[in-house]
């Protein structure tokens, strides 16, 4: 039974990943600081499972990191822990540097020291997988897609902090030989996403009859990937990825933000018609654009497809409909995560 130390496993993608890993017979130690974005309620189905241990702590805590590595001797460390919301990084970049840069650096140092002390077979089998974003590549015009060769050009403090962490991961491989892997993925959506990101935010506000503020002209383009497909890609890279390599992960599903919002409105019209019979789209309001808002991201995931035979299984229309259904069926989860008291309602819906 392999053991994975997962960081940030109480967040959106991390929780989906942890639930899936345990279902596949992996032992998981989940290290999470439980910021506003971390919710143990997402993992209630595995609490008490002997294959699962939750550790409340910070990836920047050196002693804790060293202790968990020596106690559990994981086969892999999968680093999801991060401050992840672009708008919050504009309000307060320091927390992003603290967790995404300094926290990742601490984790790398602890892993390097632990890995160096393993026997040859242990060193051979160990992996450090860093989960990152396509936002490190900056913004695209109407043409082209990001490949693993694209230059880094981060535009938001969030993207800059993730870019810095990606460079540190690379440097730990080149300098000390740590067996690292990096994945850079496009926008995820699906169950268990905190309702500050575009899709769950629109669903929550529409159900509450609140306005749906759309940044700028709403024509910003993002590539969308269903979270289970992202988790499958990470598992595949862990299993067969070339040490030291980077893999782009994307859904081949470019959509303008406004089109995503209107799709959600139509799905809600069919499932939860408004009391006055008006369409949910009438709630859309255009608001001042986010400063430095990237216009278009698009990912070329050809390397992952060619080398590791990964393709997304869930198309956007299917995934988004099942996501709307999940939120409608799990309103108690939504209320629970919003009641943490640390949630500040974002006004804009940008992805
Ligand atoms: P999230 O904000 O939902 O979850 C982040 C988790 O990290 C939370 O559980 C939080 O409590 C935890 N955390 C924060 N700071 C911590 C610290 N110092 N120590 C330990 N735990 C800490 O994020 P997400 O959307 O699940 O994203 C996970 C990872 O995937 C991030 O690294 C993000 O950059 C990357 N990513 C996200 C997307 C996306 O669309 N959501 C796309 C590509 C890559």
C-alpha cells in the first residue's frame, strides 16, 4: 500500500484527490493549515479510515515537515497547499509569498534532507509532485497555446508566487537531484470548490437571487478542466512521469467567462426556475475589470497525451451540468464552508 503525503488536501482539488487516492488503496497523510479555503467537512467520508490521517499544520513548519516525513516515510509528496485566489493576491500578496514560495521552499528542503537519507531503493522510488497553474505563463492573444516551453510571464501576485515555487522545485532537482515533477493546469471546476471561484460563486449568487457581477466585458478566455480529470492526470504523472519534467494539463475547453456564466444560468433555469419566472441571466451585471486581468489562457496538453496517454474524460458541458447538480444537492456543505467566518464575498466573477 503506497503512502502519499498530500499538502492542502482539505482544499478543492486536494480533497478530490485525497478521496480518490484512498478509494484506490493509497494511504494518505493530509497536511493542511485549514485556511478559509480548507474544509474538513469535504473529507468526512474518510475520517476514521485507517488509511487516512489528517494533520493540522503549515507547510512552512520545518519541524512538522521533518517529523511527518520520518514518521510516515511517504512514497510521494504531492503539494497542493497554496493561497489560490487571484483577487485575494491583489488585496494582500504577502500571504501568497509566505505559503506558495516560503512554504514550498520549506517542504522542498525537508524532502531533500529526508530523501538524501533514504537507501538507494527508497531514493529511486520517491517523488515530489508540485501542483501548479497555467497562470505562470501570463496572457495570450487570440492565437496560440501554452506549452511546456512557453516563457514564464506571471501577471498577478498569485501567478508570480506560483512561478517562484515552480522555479524552486526545478532548482531542487538540478541542484540536489530531488526527484521532482511539476504539473501546470488550467482552471478546474467540480464538486467541493470554495464558492469564491467563478463557477460555484455564480451558482451560489444565482440561487440567492443576487446579482452576477462579471468583470469587464466578460470576454476573457479560460480553459476548463473537470477536477476528476486533473486528479487522474496527477496520478498518471506520479506513476509514469519523467523525473525533472513539467507537464501541462488542460481540458481543450476554452470558454469566455461570460459564456460560462450564461451556461450556468441556463442550467439553473431548467433545474431551479426563479419564482417570478425571469431568466437567471437577468441577474448578470458588468463591473469594472480586475486590475491586470489576463485576457486568455489556453493549454497545449499534447505532451501528457503523447507521453503518458492521458486525455480528459469529461467534456465541459457534461462536467458543468454535473457540477451544478452537485451544488444543488450539497447546499449544506456550501452553508458550512461559508460559515467559517473568514469568508469575504468577492464582488467580481473572474476566473
Ligand atoms: P484551495 O484554495 O481550494 O485549497 C488550498 C488548500 O491549501 C486549503 O485546504 C488550505 O487550507 C491549504 N493551505 C493554504 N495555506 C497552507 C499552508 N501554509 N500550509 C498548509 N496548508 C495550506 O486551492 P485549489 O483550488 O484546490 O488549488 C490547489 C492547488 O492547485 C494550488 O496549488 C493551486 O495553485 C493549484 N491549481 C489550482 C487550479 C484551480 O483552478 N483551482 C488550477 C491549477 C492549479
